[in-house]
C-alpha cells in the first residue's frame, strides 16, 4: 500500500486482493466509483482529512472516521463549515466482492458500478444514490432524512427505506422480493421487475409505473395518492385518505380507500373495490371475469362493462348513485 498524506488530503493505493469493503464515516460525503486498473485507490480531502483511517487486513478494506477527540472536533466543525468540503472517494477494481458496506452519518453516499454478493448503503441525514449495481444476494439502501435514488440495479432481494425523504427507483431487476418503506416522502418507481413487491408509505404519494411482477404486490399509503400501472398475479392496494388509480392486469385484486376515490382499468378477472366516502370507477375486461364487487358508503359507482357480464357484478352504495354504462 502506498500513501500520500497531509492534514487536508490523504491518498492510498494498493494492489492487495480485496474481498470485503467497509466504510463508516460521520461528517464526510462518500463516493465509490470504478477503478481504471487493478489497484484500488482511496482519496480523502477537506478539513481534518487525517481523522479518516484507511487500513487493509486479510482481504478486508476499511475506511473509518475516528471517534476520538480529533474526530469529535471534526464533527463539530462540520456543523458550521458545511459537509460538502469533506469528501472520501474510493475507486474499486471491477470484480464481484463478498460484501460492500458504505455508511455516512451526515454525509451523502454515492455508489456506482459495484458488483458484490451483498451491498448495504446508508446515511442518517444525507442522500443515498446508487447506479449500475449488481448484488447477487441482496442490496439495501436507506436514509433517515435524505432521499434514496437507484438506477440500473440488479439484485437477488432489495430493500429501500427513507424516513423523511423521497424514494426514486428506475430499471430495477430482482430475482427475489422488493420492499420499500417510506415515512413522509414520495415514492416513484418505474421499470421494476421482481416476483413480489411490498411498499408502505405513511404520508407520501406513490407512483409505480411499468412494473412487471410474477406473483404478489402489497401497496399501502396512509395519506397519499397511489397511481399504479403494473402487471401481477394478485395484489392489494390501500389508501386511507388518498385516491387510488390502478391500470394493468392481475388475476385477483383488492382496492380500498377510506376517504379517497378509486379508479380501476384493465384485465382483472377477480376484483374487489371499496371506499367509505369516495367514488368508484371501474372499466375492466369482463368477458373472462370471475367476480367484481364494488362497494361505497357515500360515493357514486360507475361501471363500464358488457351487458352479458352484469350478472357477475355486485355493487352497493348507501347514499350514492350506481351507473352502469
């Protein structure tokens, strides 16, 4: 391992065989990028760069920000001078690693062009961004108060979480289940393929577009709207106080909203749709339908279906109108 040091800049390079990578920072932004050759390189820049240690042993490469007095002073300084001036860049050769764990407490985490069995990305108050990643077993990206963004990701299983930030996913392909947890941010998904999808959002809107699921999907938002365009075997979509719009296909589907409107359009042989104080609108291919139930307490129900399929349709509203077109 070769090195160049001063107080505000550190550089390490090495040709050792790295199998596991662990980076744990507090005040530094982190970027992991593909290396040009067979050597890895780590660059630390910004005030108090010497608070970051780079070490290698037994196939494990570690980059750690110290928690001693020097590290604590660096953390306090970053609150006043801004975190953008503190950066760690790690360049890794192209190979499949056993595991890659990247974390920063108050900095952003950005990973590009990585391949590993297990990949974990996390930040407490920064953004997490991933692109062109391959994780044969699992990938996890989470943040407490930042955004999560992922592009061109292939994995076994995947878990994305943001407590108060947005989640933005595009071109995600998984052999196993995909799970998303959002607190108060919006969720946007496009071009997702996986066997199963579980998505829960507390107070944000949900958009899941161009998604292809082999088995089941469960999507729930408490105070946001849900716009769903996907295909799957069976699913459940629920919103407490938001609207639901579903376009796609499913063998069996349940749509529920307490105080929002619901619209369903597509090839859905088995459909149950219900709302307490919302309107319902259903346009489905009823030629091969098994059943359709539409119930609302104080809203209207509009059905667009062939006359010969009306015998398999059950509708009920307490104080609204039922219209069959």
